[in-house]
DNA sequence: GCTTATTCTCTACAACTATAGAAAATAAAC
DNA sequence: GTTTATTTTCTATAGTTGTAGAGAATAAGC
């Protein structure tokens, strides 16, 4: 399980010296260092030297784990989505309808320092993705997943009577997704330290819009 | 009016040779070339050499007009906002309430190739602004203006009875602004050529949400 | 302690970038 | 045509970056 990074672990007569570091784990450490550097110094400040130093290594130490910088960055960016998606899964587990939708959005919105930092990582990613189709696909896939999840919640909420607007779910899901993305920008561009952007109130307001006071 | 770029146009006895190029105009040309390069090759591809060539000049020709690359980029980025704001002013002139709000949003949304290109320029700007407070302020100022404009429209629309939701205008304005920003990301990251993202339908849907069918 | 494969450090290098500034080209005024 | 200031080209430079790869350091098994 450990010998995955290099193809050198050939069968050797009797003695087999095991690898000391778990390559997969090391890659995650390096991704973490990359995130910290990007969040602190931006994409321009994320040089291989800087990242290595942040991880506690010297210049060339990343090579065995990521053959190229682009490999590292792409892996790092993918992992932001992975982590967010995992948190979403945890938070929405067992929930349905409007409750699930609320939990979903509250997890994506940059409501605390940690997620504001993630916003500061996602924006450089978007910038790269604008001119790198391979990275754009990574984004697109997660967005498609999110759209599907949102629409599932909306459908359930309609069945439960919590959503009864005449506006169709396709439009609603698009609105909500774009709101979530826009919130990342607002949070990432704000001066460091600000954490209260009223995004949670915006969300509650939006969800309230979906329920027309039909019978009153 | 022309001698603004350099401070060399000193009083000279009798003969005064006029400058041939209008510095302000030239700056705009250079900004245009910068936009084209960024939209086509991304921020990484926007080197001084590349920009100069795109504008039809050689390597050092930009210096008299922009002493440094950062100056050029900042000016170029500011101008995206300027241009958008001017278009907004034209389109919303004479309009009020929901009509003005609709016109405003339709102008900001990336509904055609030109504005999709602008989205491809704004995202690199945001990326720079994340770690450059001076650029972040440029963004913030326009966003504050936009928020104010949106809330003015909402108030007018309420007075006209076109908006009657219980959700307060502050939350609504925030939602709408974030929707507009998010739409830029979706458009900029899509493969070149796509132009229909349903953003206009999303907008109509959102505006419909603001009008509760109270008396029916 | 010795061997061996892995892991890391460090130096080197080629490519590229922003910028500076000398020199050439240019256009107006005489 | 000559002069003069402006405009542009072109070469040079200092700095940075990703990457390569030799060698040192390291840790496990004997």
C-alpha cells in the first residue's frame, strides 16, 4: 500500500527495506502546506521553494511525490473540493428537503476563518481554470454534483410543502449555486479578519422566498 | 491636455514641438491589448512583451505610458469596472424600480461573448485582489456602489408594489449581488463558445420570487 | 556495526521576466 | 534640408522560477 509513488520497489532476494514514509500521506501534508502558502501569500507566492519550506523540507524534496508543480497544484485544488464534499456528506446525512438544503449551503458558505481560507484558495484555482480545460473540468464536475444535490433537496422540499414557488427548480438551483460562488469572492477579497458577511442571513432570506404564504 | 504622461514638456523659448500621441488615448489602447491577451492567454500569458506585441509595439514601448506592469494591470482592471458602470448608467437611465433592477442585472450578467470575455478578465483580477489590498479596494468600491443601486431599485419597487416579500432589502441585495458574481465564474470557466447559461431565466425567476401573490 | 534502499539536501542550470537605458527612428517647425 | 523633442526599438541586466540530478543523510534489517 505504501509503494505507490515510485516504481522501484522491485523484488529483492531476501531483504526488503520498507519505505519509511507513506507517499499518500506525505502528499496530503504537501497539499496542506500548499494551501497555507496560497492562503497567506497568494498563488504568486506559491513557489516550489516556498511550499517545500512551509512543509519543512528543502527545495527538491517535493519531486518524488509530485513530479511537477502543476501536478501538485491540481492535486491540491482537487482536494479542496474533496474536503468540502466530504463535509457536505457528513452534514446532510439523514437530512432531506429544506433542512438538507440549508445544511448544504451553510457548509459551503464561507462562514468561518477556515472556509474563508478555502475561498482564498478556490479563487486562484478558478483563475487557473479559466485557461486550463483540465482544471475547469474539476470545477465543472463538482458543480454538476452540487446542482444535482440542490435539485434533489428542492424536489423533496416541494413534496413536503416547504417550497411552493412557481419558479422552476432548474432556475432556483442555478441561483443558489451562483450565490454560493459569489459569496466566496466577497469573503476572499475582504480585508483579513472580517468574518461576518451576513451570508447566513442571506441564505435564510432566500429560503424564505421559496415558501409563498399561500394559505393564510 | 496631451502632455500628461511625462513632465518634460517644459517651456521652450519660441518653438514648442507638440507631442504626437495622446497619452491618455494610448493608455486606453494598451489596456485594450491587455484585455485581449488576458482573455486569450490568461494572466500568466500577459507578459509585458506579449502585451506590447499585441498592441503592435516592441518590448519597451509601454514604459512611458505605464511605468510598471502593476500600474498597467491595475489601470486595466479598473477600466473593466468603469466600462461596466458606464453601460449600467446608460441602460438604467430613466428607469426605476423593478425595471431598473432588471436592466442593471442584464447588463452585468455575462450574456454575450463580450461580457464573457470580461468575466475572463475579472477573475484574474479577483485572484490578484485576494492578496493585494489596493486592488481589493477597487473591487469593494464598485460593489458598494452596486449594492446601493440595487437597494435603491428595491425600495422603488416596493413603493410601486412590485416587491412585497417579507425578506429585508439588505439580504435581497446581497443575494442578488452574489448571484451576479457567481454567474461570472460559471461563464468564465465554461469551454469557449458556450454562451447560454440560462442566467437571464435565473434572473427572471429571482425577480418573480420577490413578488408574493398576495391578493388573488 | 554493516549493508542497502530510501529519502532528502544542495548545487546547478536553462528559461523567462520586468525593467533600465542607450541609440535609432520619427515627425513637426523652421 | 535642418533642428529638436518625442517616440520607439533594441540590447542588457538582475532576479526568479521550475526542474534535474549527484551526493549526503537516514532508517531498517542483518
